[in-house]
C-alpha cells in the first residue's frame, strides 16, 4: 500500500508540473497572419462585473508559458457599474498563433524586463527623447517636423555614441512636408511642431506619442495646414510605427465664392447661397492642388550602399502573389519605387444612370490592368516593372541599414519610396510629386445631393509607415510585414457576443444558413467589388459605391448608415480577419475623408508659463461651425454635406478593438459640434436627434466626460417627450428607416444608466411598430423594425413581438449561391446570381435599392442591424 501511495503521489506531482496551475478565468486568443515578434494591440471586451482591474490579467502561450504583456483600462460599465468594459492588451507575438488570456483576482502578471525610457519636455524649445534599448531617437519642437536624430546601438553596450547616428533630419524644416501647386507654381512647405503628448496605452513595453504640428507656406494665399503624427515605440526593438495625418486646407477650384451658406446646412436664413451656378466654369477648374506629401530622413550609411525592394508577380488583384526582390546599387542617381493606379475619372451621375445616358465603363472600370503600375527607376531609367509593389524598400551599406514600408501601398495609391544618394535622403511619399498633382475640382456642374458645391477643404488622410533601423539584418521583410501585412488578433466570436457590449447578438454559425447567407453574401459582394471595380486610391480606399443599376455602380456611400460598424460587428461575429481589414479601412476613410476637419482653432493646453500665450491663442481665427459634420453620399466624396450625416459608432469600435487614437479624436470633434447646436431647434428634431443619441451614447461611454453625458441626457429627454405626442412612436413617420439609431442608441443608454423610463419607452415603441408598421420608405422602414420588435420581446417576454419579428424577417432568407465569390469573372454575372436567390420584393414605383445586389447603405436598415440579434433569440428559444 505504501508503495502504491508513493506512486500515486509521484504521478500527481508530475501532473502538477506538466499542467500549470490556473489562477483565474481564461479566454482563447488567436493571431491571424501571425509573424513572430510582431507588436500586437488587442482590444478585448468584458461582461459587466467580470473584471475589476487590469492589474489582474496575464497572457500565456498555448503551452501555458507566460509572456510579458501590457494592459490598459479603456472604459468601464459606468456610471451604473465600475467594472471594466474594454481593455487593450499589448504583447509581442510568439511562434504560436494561439494564446490564453487569464484574468481574475488571483492573477498576478509577470513584469517586462525590457522597458522604454522616455522624456517629454513641453517647453517651447523642448520635445521628446526616447530610448527603446535598441535605438534612441528625438523629436524637437524646434526641429524639422519628424525624427531629428536616430541612434542605433550597434555594439549592444546600452550607450549611444555619435558614431552610432544612423538617421537625422534633412534640415530646412522639411522632415515632413505638404507642398501645394497653383497657378503661381509649387509652394514648398515648412514643418513646425507645436505640441507632443503621450497617449493612453503608453507603458513600459509600448509607448505612443502624438505630435501636433503645422505646415507653413511662403505665399499668403496658401492657408496653414495642421498635421498630426502618432509615433509608436517598442521596448527592445529598433523599429517604430508612424501614422501621419495631413489636412488639405487649399481652395479646391476657381468658382466664384458666394457669401452665405447652403440651405441644406444653413445655420441662419439671411444669406443663403444660390445653387443655380452651373454656368460657372470655375467649378471644373483646379486651384490649389497637392504637389507632394511625405516624410524624409537623412541616412548615415557608407557610400556604395545597396537598395532592395520586392515587386509582386502577376495580377494586381492577387494579394498573395509571390514577390521578386529587385536589388540595385547606388551609383549617384536616385532610386525610386513608385506605385500608380487608375487615373481620376468622371463618375456617372445617378441621373445619367437612371436615364441610360451613362457610357459603358464611365465609372472607370476599363483598362485597369494597364493602369496599375509599380516601377523601379534609377535616375531616368526604368529598371523594373510589375503591376503592384509590396510597399517597402531597404537601403544598407553591408553593416547597417534602414527599411521603410507603407501600408496599403497599392490600395491607397499613389505611393512612393525614394533613396537620393546625392543628398543622403530616404523619402516615403504619401503623394509622390512624380505622380503629378492631386486636384479637387468638380467633374461636372450637375446637382448632387441637392447641392452644387465643393467641400474638399478640410479633408484629411492618415497614412501608416514602419521604419526599421538595423545592423544589416536579414529579417527586414519580416519586420516590414509587421505593418505592411500586419497580423490580426481576436478572441472567439462567442466571447465578443457574450460580453453584451453591443447587446444580445449571436456569433456566426451554421445553424440558420438562410439568414447567415443573407449577411455574409452581401459582405462578400462588397469585398468583391472593392477589389474588382476597384474602389482604390488615396481618398477612396475603404469606401464603396451605394447603388448598382444598369451595369454601373454610383455614389460613394460615405458610411451611411455606420457601414464601418456593420463590418466591425461581422469581424467580431466571425473572427475573420478579412472583415477586420474592411472595417478598419472604412473607419479610417470615413473619419478622414468624409468629415470636415478645418478650419479648426488649436486647443489651448497652457504648457507655456507666459500669460501672453493665452491671449495670442484667443486672437487665432475661430473654427468652422461645421467642424465634425459628415459628407453626404454623392458622386464624389466632397460634393455634398447634410445636417445629419455622420456616424461615430464604428470609429469608437475601431478605437476599442485596435487602439486607434485618431478614431476617438475625430469622434470627440463631432460630439463637440453636437454640444454647440449650430442648427438650433433643427439640430434637435427628426433624424438629427435620433442619430445624435446613437453617436453621443457611444462617445460618452468611451470617454465618461460629463459634458457629453449632459448633452446626451437632454437629447434622450426630448426623444421621450416627443414620443408622447407621436402616439408611442419614437420616430416621426418621415424617418421610419431610422429605427436602428433610436433602438440601438436608447438600448445602450438604458444598459449603462439603468434608466427605467427609457426601458418603458422602448417597449412602447415596439408595441407601436408591431401594430402600426412603417412603410414610408417601403422595405427600408418596414424591415428596420425587426430589431425594435426584438427589444420588445426582451423587455416584456410577450411572444407576439418575437413572432412578428420572425414573420417580417422571413423575406430576408436566401439560398445558396452556385459559386464562391472568387469564381465570378464579372460583376454582372455575380449580380444576376444574387438576384436569383433573393426573396425580397421589388419596389412598387422606384428603383429597388434594398435588393441583394446593392451596396451596404440600405442593407444596414434591412439586414445588418436585425439579423445578428434575431439569431440570438432564435438560438435562445430553440427556433429552427
């Protein structure tokens, strides 16, 4: 017996050694497209009451080995509960793609051994100094607008000597630049850095610096242009990630400027601009054009360096095409990698398409294979050519080197990277001067969105770079892919849906294929057209067209109705990284291009001791009242504005899931415009009110700022007051399709505040739409009521609400497509098969904009904000 007990004890001891003790709860994490060593920021939601402190989280590999991670509390379930709602987890990826996040009161994470050391001097002559252990760099407020000095610790002694200087600024305030072109010629900019801040999410392993600056011009007719750089540094690493945001502040065309405002967006009634100016030729004549934008460094390498860059083989459509490395020595002439794409074309108007007057391929879908070109030139000689470049370049002298890569190099064409040995410059071009200027004049003088205007002024664009400073490493391609083909980390779909951060939503499954197909087929259709039309280009990528009619796609969607959030939702429901890429691209596009960002007065921080600093700030011009409002769907992104056309829900999801600080920044800009109430009572009525509640509840939940709570409370009070005079309907009949704005906004408000009045209002509204279904926009409004009906069932438990939701959803079901998306050779054939499996009715008197072959605009009201929630209740109630 004693021997037996000894054997059992030995077995137990061996088992305890083999299986690490679990200290808390666990959830599985997967890194798609994994690359060892890649920096990963993972946004994770937690159910209410599940987690009370980010100090009790650690990360394990799939075999149970703990690795260092850095955690940040992003938001809580407040004000109703103090537990944590969203967390950022940062780590460096290992060989494995599978990880375990362990959390709970008994969990004590390991501390990182390598740490970033940094100083941020906010004085007028200050700046930042950063030591990652592998590199040291600085950016001066009185420097040249980007990295002023970079040192590489080549001898690994922990010190940085002058002989280890590997890069510096080019001088003349040209570290970053944004040059304009008009009739007077090119006006070269100078960069001035105003402020440097550390962002939320900074810690020992990963620090984020926000650099705010201004581009100045030599000619008085060119406006100052603000820029922002987010710089990510990593402990023990010699690479950095850089996100640069430019702002176009030029005058886009030469039309005669009228005094006043357009009726669609008027903040007064005395001076209203006439739309009858189609005879003004200036609308179609360019004025201030983008000549070139980029970031540049002076490299400190020996002469006779080698430059290498990968060009992808085959068609530009093949994202996974093999690469051929092009390598060439420096002979005194510049070497440039340049990616071009289809030239700007005049898109057909909606009217032309309806009347059959649009010519075939007038939307630009012709000769595309010839227009995508990636070229390598040395001096004036072309030395290599393909349809697409991977998007990075490396220059090395055999001992040290610098690699620079740009994300979405082809999709956000034109892009370029140049090595200039005459001046020892390494230039990453956001808009290469060699591509020719970018102009913003109108294509035509037809009315669009009820307006004849040009709102290009105030457009922004964010571009993502990676810089790798190395000792002639052979891992440059791997490091470049940390950004160029970045990994995507996620939890299981069940974790996201069970967290309830977005209500009662079901993960994707094979249980209800006819409903799931109705969702996934449309997202696949969007992705297919984004690639094949293609919806690419610096100011287009991420967005897509709205309507498909007579063989033409027309009108950029400009995010209505929060298209990026639909894609983020589908990513969470499926775990498919394809939807992560689609969602992030749409969020970045719409927060940049589809919003008004300028004129914007600087924020006063008070970092200067002299009191005169504030009075100088007071004298600066005031911001435009339109700051933060969105652009309406139109033939071009900047043709039309509307007083209720901005959606921030997807931006906040982007902020939570990826740690994108710009997303929250732009969302706050929109929230502040709501507080200003620039349209008076108009701002507090109809769709503007409904959409503002959805936007403001997301913004308040992310920031917990009282100013947003106060504004939100007042708008919710108005909605409930108006419900009484509308017989129980929370909406005016005119806006029946706005059901998701009302239902999602008020549901989240009730979820985080516990307000019983709102709960009762949602039930009363569900009763109204059950008994008096809206048909003012036919299926757009009728099908949009499915989600409010489901809330009625959740709140009351009465079967009639669920039965009615199921009955209305029956026409959403679709069967199986005969082919997978990649098997279709044409948009026309794909469209025909989509229509063939549709059960949706045709419109009684107009173009059927909700059909299965349309874009994602009306789809939001009919499908995207209904089916995931319907499937939840079908699963819960065991409904086949």
